């Protein structure tokens, strides 16, 4: 996915660069918006899928910050994952309906006559991948709720061990710097 994102970023930049260069030499690239829109759609949905895979979406989750690890926090987390999964699934179904409508109507872009569903299918991809990963995270959250899953929090004894190792490494580095 990272490679596809990089390719799409360079593709978007190339399209914009060609358009700007064309304007500098007074040459209009008619219809570049059609290709740019489809490319950006794919870039956005690849980013959506990638962030779902890595669980790095921007969150306004104040509950996880304010609450200590307890059963109520795990229940709220499970509810959040269930709702996220349901919403992604609904959006994926909506995207499939949109593509079916585009195909039945024969929708095309104005200049190059490209089928509109080429850009719209990116939504099925993005929301489909997100749904799959959200199902996995929902299952993981459920397993943590019943006490059989992995916990993302670091335990105090592990934290103190890491702190001791860091202090030891810092002392070694300090000794090397003074020599």
C-alpha cells in the first residue's frame, strides 16, 4: 500500500506540475481535472485503507485519555470499534450502489469520456479494506474485554526496565563523550 501511495503522490504532483508548466508557456491542458480527481480519489482511499491497517487515523477520543484501564473503558472501546466497522460497511455498500448507478447510467467524464466508476471504485477499495481491519480490531477489542487479548498498555515493571536501560545507555554515552 505504501508503494501505491507513493506512486499516486508522484502522479498527482506530475499532473499538477504539467498543468502549471503549461500555464507558464500559455498552453492549456484541457481535462486534466478529470485525471487529477480520479488520482486524488485513489490516493485518499489508499490513505484511508493504510491508516485503518496501522490504526493511525486522527482520533478525538478523550475517553481513552481520561479513563484509567478498566472494564468500562474496554466496553467503550469495543462500542467504538463496532460503530466504526458498521459505518465503514455502510459506506462500502453505498459506494457499490454508486458504481452500479454509474454503470447503468453510462456516466463518463466530459473531455476524455472515461467511465466515472474508475474513480468511484476507489471508495469500495478503501472502505472494504477499512472494514476488514476494523473487524479485526473489533475482535481484538472483544478479546481484551474478556481478558484473553493482548493489552496495548505497557506494564509498570516493563517501563521501569526500559527506563533503567535508557539511563545505563545514557551513562555510557556520557562517559564516551567526556573521554
